[in-house]
C-alpha cells in the first residue's frame, strides 16, 4: 500500500498513471477527487483512492477501505495522511515536494531493502 503526500500539482496522480502503465492498465487514469476511488484492472488491480475532499477520519473510516487496503490489488492513496491510524503501519509513504524550475523532491518512508 502506497500513501502519497504533497501539495496540489505536485504530481501524485502522474505517479499513479506510471504505476498503472507498469501494471498494463490501458484505461485513462484520472484523479478520483469527486468519486473518492477508482478501480483499474490490469495484471494486478489498482485501487486509486483520493482522500482530499474528506474532512475527517470518521468519514474516511465509513468508506470501508479495508477490502482495498488488504485486497489482492495495489492500493495507492492520495492525501493518505488524512486517514491517520486507519492505514496499515507497514505502508510506503511517498512525499512529493515542489522544487525550483519544475523540479520534484521525492522522499520515501517505509521502504525496506
């Protein structure tokens, strides 16, 4: 499970488009800001979840994300920090920061080599 963080326009959805391509997903990937979640079928299912518009952990908990977080596919959550302790502790957190000249600074947490 991946949790993506960063300001609007940092490239979170663009990163997810790359993950979808690597999974062989040919469907157009867009940000599910209004629908909250999109499911794409590929070699593995991709569960793309966007928590930006949800104001509280209680509303996030009401989504019933466990089926997706612990399912057979890959879950990628934009604005995952909004979910607090609802996300698995062994998640990989990817923070994308904006640098100068269109540069992106990416920080990974939870990656074990």
